[in-house]
């Protein structure tokens, strides 16, 4: 088994906010991340697949095809968007990096056969990042 | 003369929009950067001062004092903010990286004596950045 | 389960030296890392926690609280310090990156509940780094 | 157990090509990576060993000795070389990053005792990389 | 005046070789860079324009248009190519980073009006790079 | 004219201290950088030469020869050393990044003919760096 990773970049606005709380509690818990006028990030996303290299190509997955799949299935939905307002798969989800990574996993996992999705690593800043490896890890 | 640079990080939301144009023209010229729901960036800012090292300290400028000045005079105003809505010195200015760098220059230039502000370099993404060196350069 | 990482930076002096050996053997085994006048590094430290995102916040851990904990419990003890002379939890320990990472683990593991400490990755240089995942991994 | 990594750099030319296919199929499957006049990369390689720190040195492995081993056993064979034409251990292997990482593993695994080879991570570009952890992982 | 930079990435094969010399002298002067079977690099290219921000857009240049121009006028000619064999504007030129940067300048300078080309910086590796600012600098 | 840069890495210990001041003033001015037990850095140094590419080689300077010169004339003197105690050309100089860059300039400037030394850029940390371009700039 070999692990194959493609790293992509996008930027987006978001706001940490729990709609079941009042404004005071949101401000207290989320601090400046709760700014009602939004803030944003340059997200870096590493998508890792795992599988056996195909004997005829040497590829676990054709990374240019993976890059194209990430473009159409993910980046067009999130790049230069507002995670709270514009992204269908984030509706009803608090847009923490943790939750965002889990949702990205669910978007991508069905699409990468015959390889298998191994991990989604999401950098919100160069110093803060999260990784999700599916429900069983 | 020695050039001394401090690099700092912040993130913010913004939207490219010229209020004297109608929506169609804004959308055509600014594309996805015109998203009415905003998008955002992790900005990296390099502030370069120039001067003679002081004979008693070896410093052109005490970088921990510069870091503190950047914190109170700049980062508190822009970090986790919306450049169009929240930042006083960006009111009436289209928040391109170019214009933002010029405004940052005007914020900082009066504060760095006895050194002199030499350049403000602003990375909007790791692949797009601008630099302003004052009106005479 | 989601893995959440915070990366922090500090710098320190150290010297590789086994006090039970004579100087010749220390010099032979540790080479230039044994310099009696010390040398130093800009350490980069990645601290990874693992847990379930809290349903009300979307956070495995509040990274600004983690950043503050790292500041008071670790960085104040090691930043701009001499690992051999100044750091209480390194006394009697040869300050290799391996041993330093293990000691950092023991400093942090009791403090991160309800999340769990998953890994401590320590970059001594951009090309040399170590990772410790606790006694059972 | 502690994981110890050394990162090294080399550059090489290669070409994706399956000699059992005709030119049309090679061009279709491998696209611009099939250019008969070759293309090349700055490869970054991370070699990770795992073991217990030695009580007398604090080292899982002496990284300067590992660096020297990588120099003589690997870099001299691949740096400024053509993977398809010049590298003995790549003969008969399609030089995908996946296959190249597996072959590097087989070159290095017998040489790192008493530590154990844990992973070989190979960056073909900053955005595309693969990792191999041996036949049992 | 504001300086605006776009950074792009491509990879290519090349070989240092002076056809007016015999093989022995080529090998002696260029060393492993003279390998007749080629080697290659992941080049990073920074293209810097200079100009006044347009009052209606805040842009010195629309960076997405610059990115597209770099794609069609440069990257399609050099990405996954052999600089010695495949690139029209490198014929008869020894493909050092210095000469390559000068030729890239001549390709791009006529195309960026109303901005002006200020610099072409070419990274052959993360540790070796060159910059050309035109004949008068 | 083309600007050619080589980036090298070393690490060292140092301490900010003005011997003509008492301890209280040193502590007040230099803060934690004054720690009597030293601290240290991974320095990154960029050395930039300027000149015309030689018509027979395409090189302003042979970067492998420059790398070797930096090794013997600089890195052997400063790598894994104490700047205050071990480095001859830093005796009597307060080892700020500014002063260190100036001294490195004086070490290297006489050695790079027929190219000319254009700049010495020294990163003390990834966020703090200085540049010296000689007495006339």
C-alpha cells in the first residue's frame, strides 16, 4: 500500500457562531472568530488516498485526475465563498476546521475508487491544522 | 545602512467592489473576488525598516518593540476583521492588496523613527503579493 | 475522532554531552554538537491532540486556549533558554531532540483533557525532526 | 519509541512510459509526463526511522551518520540523474513517485539497524507526494 | 508605484552543455549538471510588475489575467519540457538559470502593459535562485 | 546584470550583551536575549552576487563553487558555534543580526570576483531578518 497526497489551496470567509446561543455567549466562547462581519483564511488542503500502485501505470491514482476531481467537486464550491452562507454541505454545521474537514471527507470519500480515502488534512493557518481519517480512525 | 524586516500574520475577510459601478460590471471585472458574501485570506505582512545599527545595541530597531507596535497599531485593527466594514483606515478605499499595502504604509511610516520605513510587502496568498516603498520609489 | 495540531516556535541553546563520559569520547560521538560553548536552534513544535468535536462548538479543543497553555506551561520555560542549564524538566537528561520531545510530552499530556495528547513533533532544523506519540505507540 | 526523520533534496529527470504500450496509449494515459524528451523535478525525501533512544546518547539514530548513509547509498545514485536511464534500482520499473518510493525503501531498509525504517515520504512537487511504510502497512 | 508579484510553478529537464567545447571540458566545467541523460527541476518563477494602482479597480494588474497570460505565453512552452530540446526561445542558449531568466524576461516584457515588467526571479532549487531586472538594472 | 543567490543554513548560540553596561541595563534593554546562559538560532543566509553571465557558461558565478567557498570561509567558522566566544570576526562586536550581517559581508566581499557581492540577507528566525548591501547602499 502506498499513500498518495495532493495539496490544494483555496480561500474563504467564515464565522464561528452557534445559532442556539445568544450573542453574548457566542462572543465569549468564540472571541474574535465570532466577528459578525466575518473573517477569512487561505486554506491549504491535503487529500491522501491509499492503495496499491497499478502494475501498468505505477499510479495509486492519477494525480492530475485527482486534481481535476478536487477542482470540480470541492474547490468550485468553496473557493472565494462564505462557508456559512454559500456552501451547501456546510449548512447547519458550525464551520470549525474540525467540522469542515469531516464534511470534506464525506464529499470526497465516495469519489476516489478504486483507491481509498485515507486522510483529509486542513490547514486553517500555517500554525493551526486538523486531520480527519474517517469514522473508524 | 541595514534593512530590518519583521514578518507578521493576520487574517481578514474582504470583497472587491467598486461602489460607483453597478453589480454587473463589478461581477465582470472582479469575478469571484466580488462575492457579496465575502471571502478571506491569511495575510502575511513584511515590514522593512532601514537605518544605521545603534553603536550601543547593534539594533536598527528593537524588533520586539516593532512587533509590539505592529500588534497595537495594526493587527488589533485588521486581524479577524472585515476590511470593507471594520477597518477605519480602509473606508472609501477598494481593498485590493495594492491599496491595502499603501494604507498600511501610511499607518506605520510616522511611528518607526529613528529608523525609516523602507517597504511594506503584503502576501494575500503564497503566490500573490505586493510591495509598496513609499511615494518616491 | 479528529486530530488537531497547533504549531509553535521558540529558540534555545543546548549542547550534546554525556557527563559519564570523558571529553574525548563526547567529542568523538557528538562531534560539533558537543561544542562546550553551546550552539542553538529555532525549534518548531507541533502539538497534536485527538478527540471528538464538541457538538456545541465544533472544536476538539479551543486552539487559542491551547496556544495560551503552550505559552505558560512550555514556552516560558524553554524560549531563549539553555536546555542543559535553565530548563527544570531537562535536568539529568541528554538534550537530544528525541529526549526533549519525550519530556515535552510528559509536560503537556496531563493538561489537555478532555482531548487526549496524540503526538509531539519537534523540528530541530527544517531537515531534522522527531516525533513521540506516548509510551504505547 | 520515537520517530526520527531526516529530509534530503535531489533533482532528477524522468519520463512516465510503459514500454509494453504503444506511443498513442502512453501519450493518452500519461499526458505531458510522457514527453519523450524528459522532464524533471526537485525531489524532497523524508526518511523516518523508529526506535528507542539509546540511553547513553539520547539518539534513536545519529542523524549525521544517517545523512552520510543517504549521501553514499542513495543521493550519489539519483542526484542529477535520469531515473529511467541512469539508476540501477529503477531499471524495469515505471518511475512513478509511488514506485520510486518503494524502491528507495528497499535500498534503505537493510541499512538502518538497530533502528527500523518506518516511512519513506517523497515529494515530487510541493503539492504532490507519496509515502510508503513497507509491505505490512 | 506598487510592485505586484505572481508566483508560478513548472518543472522541466535540462542539461548544462556548451556545444563549442568537447565533452571533457563540458564535464569538467559543468560537473554533474552536464549529465548527457539530463536532470531536472521544479522551477518556481516570480514575475513582478510595477505601476500605479488603477483608481477604479485598485489593481496595478489583474493577477488572474496575469496568471492566464503566464499560462498561455510561458507555462505551456516550458512545463514538463526539455529546455534544451523543446523550448523555442531557448534554442542556441546555454540553459543556466541566469540565461533562462533573461529569456523569460524577453518573452514577458512586451505583454504586460500598461504595467511595466520589473523583475523575473527564478528559483532552480529552494537554495539557488537568480533575478533579472532588465538591461538597465 | 543578473543577481544570483545561494541560500545556506547554520546554527549557533549567542547572547545580546553590551560589556560597557552593567547587568541591570543589559537585562532591561535586551530582555530574554540577554540570558547569560545563551540562546540560539537556525540561521538562514542568502548571499547575492551580481554580474554578467559569462558567454561560455551562462553563469554569473558557479554556484557549486560559491557553495564551497561559503562552506570553507564562513560555515566552518560559525556553524554549531557561539558567536560571542568562538567566532574571530565577531570579537568586540555586539552579535545582533544587523552587526552579524555586516561582518559576513566583510568576510565575503573580497572573495567573489569577478562577480560582485550585492547583498547579504540573514534570517535569525523565519519572522525576523536583516539585509546589508554594503556601505554605499
